[in-house]
C-alpha cells in the first residue's frame, strides 16, 4: 500500500520559473513539476547526483539562448515582412509625389464666415489647431506608443512618416513605438554607462534622468527582449534602433 502523499510548495519568481520550464522541456518533461518530482525521487534513490554536483543555472544565459533560437526561426519571415513594408513605403512615397505634382483646381466658393472658436483645446499628438508638427510634439513627449494613440487612423503610415522625419521607430511583436532621436540618444547613453544590474534600479535611474517616458520605453524593450543585462560583459545590451 502506498504511503500518504505530501504536496510540496516551491515559490519562484517569473524568470526562475521560465528557466526551470525551459530545462524541463529540454529533458522531455511536459511540466516543471514532473521534472522536479523525478529529480527528487532520483536523488533519494541514489540514481541522481545531489545538487552540489550540478553547475549553477544562469536564467539570463538560458533566456539568451532561447531568444537566439527563436530569432533563427523568425528571421526568414521577418526579412520578408520588412521587404513588403519597404515596398509599401516606396509606393506610398511615389503616390504622394505624384499627387503633389498634379494640378490642383478648386471651384470658386462664396466667402464663408469664420468658424466659431472651439469650446475646448483640441487634443491629439499633432498639437492644437495643427500649429505643431508631429516631430515637434514627439520631441516634447519623448515617445509615442501606437496602441495608446487611438486617434491615428493609419498607424503604419503615420509611424513611417515619423521615421522618415528622423524618429527612431521600434516595431514590437504587437505594437510600435516612435522615439525622438535626441531622447533615444540620451536613453541609450544612460544604459551604456550605467553599471547597475537590477532592472528596478535602472528604472529609477531613467525616471530621475529622463522621466516616466523613459521607464515606459525600457519596460517595452525589456518585455520584447530587446534590452537585457549581459552577465559576461557586465553591461546592458540594447538590440534596437
């Protein structure tokens, strides 16, 4: 008769759990709990060496290796998507150039009375009454996230326009973010010069130096794996822009 079964609870942070999950799958286990149970039983029966015989697990190194594998799989498709986007952008520029050269004939209209002043200032990234350009507003805000700018009818076209104006546009897996080049250079310089390893301390440093927009940008890039701390080089790596 089997003895009474006891449930053990182990608490891990998100990065530790992801590393354990990757190791379990590489060894043929569907769930990390199956791998842990097998490991414990093996140690008890003497078939598996104790933990002291294993090299230390580096979650960041495992995450980097997994990211490289995923990039190798996605790169062929990414190149095709980039080519399609370049063609669309080229076609759009040709169309805009053709329209700019076409003669503009407007019918004569009777004079209209001036419109009444708006009851409240207009809202939107383009500024009030169109007096500021998109790049001027981007310089004030630092960054623009596509998913947060619901007033943009065609995000791809709008962000391509910003990119041609000199903005740094980072295309994420499910979003886009435009960064003013001055803001991007300062953001990049802070990451390159800091020796801080903890991402919480990096966020505090960015907040005190550039404000909340820099913290949002750092979180978006970190979520996509475009910025990470390299243990071997002892510095933050920025793989964007």
